[in-house]
């Protein structure tokens, strides 16, 4: 095809035709004549939008999750169901079983002994729903050399014996697992395109050169057609590299917070290389540490807070004054908000996953999935941001609700500018587009991935609803 003509689409409140050629929007007008060799699509009044951006996810983890055993709600809700799921699982070519999404509501605080009781005949590793914890059964612990491990995240009992629980020790564990190639991102790219997502930001921290190279191969090969920004690209990565380096990812894990001086130095090191920082914080304590460190180190345009799961009211004005943006995930509320409400002191309920209060204060807010730890579907996240309803039926601080239009806009900003105003569809812009089956007002009244009819990335159709 020499181009694409989308006829009778609603763009910014008006019905028009949009011509795409050479990877860009070439023309918008009330009437257009189909050129030879040009594909024509009748939008029938459906909304034509800039493509969506998922501003925080973990691509290889999403790919791995697709072939892993689900170990938590809604698929698994109790110990017998977990035992059945693990025994039905087919071990990989190295004989291991990999589980994901575990939640304490299923079978309590799982350790090696508890996992042995569920399945002990093959090495099993199960990841907690938060992504911060792996639990190994005894055979897996032996294969990984857990007893002699030196990583600070290896949990031990009073006698010094490993419990089978590893906190934020992904790199250590990965180095001790049987060697396997990184999973293909083809299915991930396909699913993202089906949601209307045309750009993604991989938030995996401290990517190795091999991982960056593998991501580049997947992008070049078309398996991942989305535009790609990497928070974990090594600090020395030139800004012209492909995939592009984004802000430098720093994780403030409450299981082991860095000392203040070290955090200030890391922020400064990133800033000196022209890299803003993207800092993971999920508690009020870690947020206070970050804000104090930024006051000391100084800020750089593009500095951002990842998650902002708990934000005291008095911190909102500080975030605004420092010029930070926030990338947050209200989809967690719809996915497992009962656990957040039950596990958080009542006086902090108003501080959970703030959205509206940031917007009212003038803080740029972007929404994202944190997949595979949160739901990948952006339309479910948009719904969660508007209702803030948890699975049990309660509402988590309704004052923080966004309108559907605000929630959608929080997915439309480009990767480098989370929370910025959505780009306008005008001649000359990159043809990263999503066509919905209905007009905007109807789509906003009931957001759903089922409404995505066509996704175009760089002028090429990457998804077409059959």
C-alpha cells in the first residue's frame, strides 16, 4: 500500500478524513479522494485518537508471565486450588515450574516448607503479586545454591537457614537458573497493539547490555512494533541510541532503603549525564526520603515519581514545587484494592494512589499498567481511575476519581512527557493512531478494549479488529 485514508473519523470534535503517508499524517480535511494504491477505511464516525502510551511496564516479565502458572486471584483463591494449579503445570525444558501473581490470601505467608507441601517433586519458584518477592521450594533452593548465597535479599531464619524467600533478588536468582533465551515479545506486542498502545516505557531497572540488545532486536525485527523508551538503560547510553534511554530508574525498596547521601549521589550522577530520574516509591517513608534527596541534589526537567502508591496530602504541594510528574497505577485498586485497604492503616486510605489531587495541584499525571504486576489493559485502568472501586465493592477514596476524559488523556501523552497534554493530530505528526468503533463520548461512557478497531504505528496498521 502507498498510504492509508481513514474516512469520516471524529477528530477533536469534528468529522473529517485523515490521510497517512510516509509514516506521518499528511492531510486532514472534510473530503478526500482515495489515491491509487491507497487503502481506504470508513471510520463511520468513530473516534480517531493519538496512540496510547503505557508509561511503566516490564516487557520481558510480561512475556514470561504469559507462559507462567497463575498463582493468585482471580484464577487461584485458596490452597487446594494452588496445589492443583502447580501440579497441572508442565515444567519447562529444564524441569522447572514458574508461578506468578501469588497473594497471601491464597495460602498465607508462603516459604519453602509451605511450597514443598504444594509441590516438591520438581523445582518450583513462585513470584509474589508485587514482583518484589520470589519463593523457592526446597529443590529449587538447592539447585540455586540458596544456602551459600550472599545476596542481602535472601531471607534467613533465626538459625541462619534460608527460608526460601528472596526479596528483590531477581538478578541473583536469574544468574543461578538454567540458561534460557529471553522470551519473544511478539505476543506482547500483539496484545499491546490490540489495546491501542503505540508506545511503551520499560521500567525494569539496571538493564544489562545483553537485555538492551535483546530489546533492540525485538524492536528491529518487528516483534515489538511499539516505540520504546528504557528507564533501565545504562547511564552511559547515548541519547541517540535505539531503543532510547529514558529517565534513570531508581528503586526505593522499603525492605532496604538506601542511605540519604547515597541516594543524593545517585540522583546527581544521573543528572550530570543529562538523565532525569524515575524513582519507585510506594510508601510515605520512601516518598519523604526521595523528596528530601531531590531538595538536596536539585531537580532536572523530566524527573518523575513511579507508583506514588501512598502520598500524604502535605506532600502534594512539594511534588508540585519541585516540578515532578507522577506515573501511577490505579488499576491496582480494581485488581487487588481490598488488600490495599485492609493492609493500610485507615488514616492512610485517603493517600492511596492519588490522582485527582495531583491534577488539581497542577502536577502532571500519567497512568500505566506496571504489567505484569498490574493489568495490562489500559481501558481497565481508565475504568479503575474513574470508579476507584475495589473487588469487594468498596470505593478507595472517591475524592481521587478522575473523569473518563482525564483518565484517557493520562494515557495519551508521549513517552518523554508523561502527564503532558495529548498531542494534536495535525499534518506532519507521526502516524501513531488508534481508531475506535464509536464516537469519543460513547467510548468515554463505557471504556473498553473491545472498542479498539484499528491501531497504526509509524503509518503501518499493526492491529485490525476482525
